[in-house]
C-alpha cells in the first residue's frame, strides 16, 4: 500500500509575519514575496508555514501568485507557540559578523531575551538592532522555531547591574576563573542570565561590580581561550543542558 505523503511536506517554506495570524486571507509582498516567487517558485495550491511569535505556527495555501505579491489562505494552526526557557543572554556588542552569528545561535538554542551590554573594552557602542532582529528571524524560520528572542535596548553595564532583577541568577563568564559552568548552572532557580564580556574581557572594576550583584556567579568555560561569540554559544548550550529543555 502506498503511503500518503506528509502534509505539509518537510520542504514547505516557513515565514515569520508581523501580523497576528488567524484563519483568513493574508497578502505577502516585498522581500518575502520575492523569496516565495523567485526562489521557491511557489504556485497556486502550494503550502507555506507561517508563524508570528505569538499564536504559534499556521498553514497557508497560495491562492494567488503575482510578480510582486502572494496571497495565502491561512487555514489551520499546526502547533502552539513553543515554551521558552527563562534565560537571558547579556553580551557586549561585537563587530559585524561576529555579533550576527552570536544572535543567530542564541535564537537557535532557545534564549528568551538578548541584551546588548556596553562595557569599557567593547569595540562597538551600539549594534544595529534591525539587522540583529533580521538574523534572528532568519534563524527561527530555518530551524522551525515558533518564538523569537526579545531584543532589548542596548544598556551600559553599570545600569544593567544597578537595575538587576531580584531572583534572577547572573552567570558571568570570568576569564579570571570561576566555578565550572555545568556545576554552577545545575543549581539556582529557573530564571537566569548569562553575561559575556567583549574580546578584551571585563576590567577589574567591572568584575568587582558584577560580583557585588546578589546572585552573581563567576563561571569558567574550560581550559581553552574562547572568542566572545563562541563563549556565548558555549555558555548557553551548557545552561540548556543543565537547566533548560534539552
């Protein structure tokens, strides 16, 4: 007996939309329409998976295909928005390319919130938030995520520490040494954050200020020297293994 093909197929394109999704008609234009028409060669009747970071993932079926726009009939919800572990990534802005990679991996790994933090040795004062969000959206589209990390406004380290919320553990990657990351992250509550400094690290005054925050724990990430973007991905992966949804 011939098996019935899965619907929608695994090759179905996925798109994030800013519009709150519900059954009905949805018009897609701009770069997303170009992607569907010119890259995916979508035809009437073809499926598209949609998600809005609020209501989950939905099935759309192409009902009209033009040169610059596509109309989709949103027919059913395929799944609810995923549960997201309560983990923040607070990281010093890096150069273009490095920070793009870092936010992509943070999205793929399941971080709930990303906070760019300006430190004394940071080489970038403020990243371009629109570009970072675009990289996170692309990562979510490709990896089947139904949630996108919140991107907070860039904040200076003293302000971040001054307003640190009670009850949220702050794990900071301390190049001067700390508790092995996995051992530290197995303890504490479900609400946590990871603080990663710039390529030059934190200076002594910054390190002392971080350690003075209630609930702050300095962690080590092994014997090898890691670049800042690698350290961020490694620390998030360790937390997910110890406390997250792995």
